[in-house]
C-alpha cells in the first residue's frame, strides 16, 4: 500500500486539508495518508524544510511527500517533483527542498509540466495530488515533468563562519510546541569548526558554556525531587535532529516559561558560538546553572 504524507500551512479550521485527502482517495482508494503537519506558519518555507527533513527518514522507502507551502504557481515559483533517498517529494521550487538536498544529492528532479491539462487555483489539490497518485501507481517522473539540474536555494540554512574560524553565527529557524528554539547550527558543522576548543553559546544577553546530551542531564537525581527546582532552567542541547537547540527544562509558557519567551528569541534571530583556546568568563547575563564547563556531548 502506497503512503502519501501531507505537510501544509492549511491549519485545522479550513477545508483545504480535508479536500486534499478526499481528492487522493478519489484517485486511489487503497492508499495510506499521513498528516505530518498542517500547522506550519503561513508561507514559512524554512520552517517546513526543518519539519520535512526531520520527519521523512522515519517513513518507509518509496513514501510520497506532498508539501503544500507557498504552492501557487507563477514565473518565479514553479512546481517540482524530486526523488531523493528513495523518497518522493512534490512541492513548489521555493527552497523547501534545499535543506535536505544540502546533505543528500537528489536522484532525480523534474519540473512538473502537466498544468496545461489542469485549470486550478488550488495546486496542492489539483496538481500535487495528480502527481502523487501517478507515482503511487508506479509512474515515472519523466511522464509528468522535464528534467531539472538544480533547485532554488533557501536563505539562512548555512550558518556564517568568520575567516579565522573563531565564531559561528547562526539563526533561529524553528520554535517548537514547547517554545524550544532551534538554530541552523548542526552538530557535524559545529564539531568541524570547534576542533575540541571551549566555546560560549550566546543568545541575546544569555550565555552557555555547556551542551548537554539530553534535557535531563543537568538534573542531580540524588537531590530529593521537592528540593531540585529544575523546571524552568535554561540549557543547550543537540536535539534529535542534531540541530543546536536552546531549551527550558519542562518548559510551559503558562507557568515556568519557554526558551522563546524567557530569552525573547524569535524566528531568524541570531545565535552565535564563539570558540576560545583558554577558558573565559561569559559576558552579559550569567546563567550559573548553564555554565558548567566545556562541551561533553
């Protein structure tokens, strides 16, 4: 049974997601539809790219992924179908695929060219569904598109590194449901620049000198639970997608707060990492529980 996933900015209120599923079932009754997310911020291609990159590897090979973000076709926003890592992706050529393609070379890219047969103002429903169902039936990409050599890049997926490699400057690319702040600094990139040196992670007026393996690593479980007072403490981890993340332990924006609210961080804000050869005292607002030593991940 074919699997088709949906990632959109449709939200839950409108009919768009439901109509898309209905169109798929009308074409193929024997198919499994999986909602990855319909809560991507409107037209936020970077946010969609982060979600897709961290979701698709969990699905079986051959899965077809429809990505309905900024999908209206125009001279600067064509539609593409991509075969990559034995998965299929159908989306607009607006940079969404560039985050994945920066790490894995696509096996095939085509620019979808069936629009002359379809009159639509709802391309996810009328075009992307047709392409997905064609692939699910065993059809090839060449039938629905012409070969394309490259895709449009997305801005700010690669952090800046200064010439002497003493600093990485990244950006916030995603804020999750817990208010944790995810940057575009990946573990492998960080380690390549770090080369064993001590470091300071800076975000606004807060500094951190330790990266934890997981959220609860800083908790001293030998202390009685009623005396720990750990909820709301700020920390830095490499998350499950290997992205540098600033988090709050057991965050809750209604009670202890979140990394986004407590640090005042929003999408595209700057987070930097400075590397040093000798230990230095952190500048700005010190967070004592977070400056426990060099990285131990």
